[in-house]
C-alpha cells in the first residue's frame, strides 16, 4: 500500500490543487533559481507527471489546505 504523503515531503512553495473534484495535483517548484515547476498527479498515492495543458480555468482550484488535498490522496487508494 502506498504511503500517504506528508507536508514535509514537499519543498516550500509547492501548490496543492484539486482537479475535477477528486484528483489531487501538486505543482512542485524545481529549484530556488527559478527553473520553473513540475506538476504531478497523486491519484492512487504515487506521483506521476501531469500534463499541465489539461488544466482549464474552470476545472481546477487550489486546495483549501494540505489536509484537504491529502484526504483526496487517501480516498484514491
């Protein structure tokens, strides 16, 4: 079984996003020098690269908290 992520597993500046009501996404900064960010889909408890082009204005939103986001990861296991 996959281990649930903890807030400390992510670098500062990580954005936690909910896509289509039940898919937990994380936008992780790539470095302090501003090299951009990488998106990951955590549905199922394991991070997989996510194509950010799928996001539209009305199909995603910031999670209210890390706990709300982590609850979606847990529900997807």
